[in-house]
C-alpha cells in the first residue's frame, strides 16, 4: 500500500480521504491550511480572522508615523489607531470599516486593502495575510517599471543629504533614497507619483493646502504631458486611472486652467512622520539626465538648507 503523505487544504484533504476509503493509499497526516484562490471572496469560516490581524496591527501602530495625524486628530503619546481613525485615513465610513473587522465584507476592493497596508505600514508577509483572509486570494504584484537605472545614477540619488528620487515620463518611481522612504513611506509600494498625490486620502492629509498648492499644479503637468505624448500608453493608463479613482482629480484634469510645466523652484508645505502638527516648507529642485530627458531627478530640500545644517 502506498502512502499519500502530508495533505494541505480542504479539497485535497477530502480527495485524499476518499482515496484512502477506496483502498490503495494511506493518509498519514493532514495539514489544514488556508490556500488562497484566484476568484476572490474569502470563505465565511476564515473571513472573521481578518479582524484578529487588523486589531493586532493597528493596536501596535504608532499614530505619529502617519504624516498629518496630529493635525487631524490631536496629539497621541501611545500606540494604537481606532476603527474610526482607520476609516478616515482609508477613506470609508466607520461602519464600513467595522464590517471589515467583523468579517462582514465578502470581497473588499483591492484599492481599499492597499490603503490599509500603507496606513499600517505592513510588510510583504502581512500584506499577503491581509489579502488572503479578507479576499481569499493573493495580493496583486506591486508595479515595478522595467527601466534600468545606471549604477552611477543610483549612487547620486542615494548619496543626497535630502529626499531624492528619479521618475520616468509617466511619473512611475524608478529609484529613491532612504530619506525619501522616511518622509513618504508609500514609495515602497510601487505607486505612481501622480496617482498618489491626486487621489489617495493620505496625500490630502500630508500635503498642506492640497488642492491649490499641490493638486492643481501637478494636474496641469500631467495634463500637458499627456496631451503632448498621445503615444505614451502608460501615461494614458495613469490619466484614466486617476479620473476613475477621484472626482476632484478628474475635474482638475478636465476643467482647471492652471498652467504649470514643472515644479522646479516651487515651495510647498507638508507634514512629516514623527513631527506631529509641525508644518514644513520644502523646495523642489528638478533635473533631467542629458542621456534620457524623459527621466526626472527630484531633490526635495529645506529652503534654508546649508552644508553646515
């Protein structure tokens, strides 16, 4: 008699036990784990577990790591985010967020789960766990542009004493330094710069005077480049996605008359992680490599920066 060995997953267990009853095989052990499906809709028996994970993760989250949290909710000297705060930070009603933790949402939208990932600063394993228990499927792969950055250019970005990054013609992030991650943790998740700034709830929390100082000039840049590069399919995807995601951003892209071609020298204000409600002014310095002018190299500096500071 042959041995079937260790068996994982409900369907495989049932098939193995049926074969054992028929004779010819011997099941020597089972290992009943949750296997993600491609269809979505987590089984009701497993969906309630998502609340266990979310409660643990948000209880440990330091609110001060969320830029603009103090300005919105007031100072906090202990870890933990409430369900009401999670709802505001991820752009849903409190009752809808409560339903998620109670296992009452069969197939939550991927975009919303990704917002939770960013707010709670979940690593790859925890992101995977969230999607498996909330949706019954693996998370989608993070978008990574195919462009190759020369090592010397990477060294320039990494060597800056201020946040720095380089993006492509469609505003997809190609390289960034550690200070960039420190100030804007969302860059780790492969998010398009324009998509984040124009549509994500946490952008409106971090970026002070969001619509006038940030959204209008950025929408103008995006609109003008899109009109001048109709052959750029990736850029067309970004524009369409932004219009679909957010009504305000769609209005700015369609109707606003602001004319800005680049942010070089612009001064804007924002909140930073672990700095409470203190407001910071930054100045943008922008450059393009002569070998590929479609790339944008950005340095985000303090206006009063000096080598001795």
